[in-house]
C-alpha cells in the first residue's frame, strides 16, 4: 500500500546526497570524489542500501497488483519502469 511513497522517499534521499552540506564525499585511491553518504551528525547513512530494499518492495507490490489487471498493455509498465529506472540511474 505504501510501496510507492517509500520508493519515492528513497529516490529523494538518493538526490539529497548531492546537496553540499548534507551529502558527504568519499575520495578514492585515484583521487576521484563520490557522493555516497548522508551525514546525520551522530552517524552516516548510505541511502543506496535503503533504495535496494525499497526497489524490491515496490516491485513485489507491483507484481501482486499486476495479477488483478485483466487487460495488460504497455501503459501498465510505463510508470513502474520510469520509477525503477530513475532509482537505478
């Protein structure tokens, strides 16, 4: 029931990582910086781990709802495909 809101929240967290002051950069051995963490002050949080779980939850919810749709055409898959694609990007 709340799968869509949860995956949209995880997508929001993935975007927040790029905001200076909130997101924390991690420098690699080769000198490149990657934005992967959210600094909460008392701990650091990696939203990509939450996004993995939310993606599985959303897809399972979508597949359960898909069984109840009598006539399936490409439009049924358009919104979930765009949502999952944006999380993957």
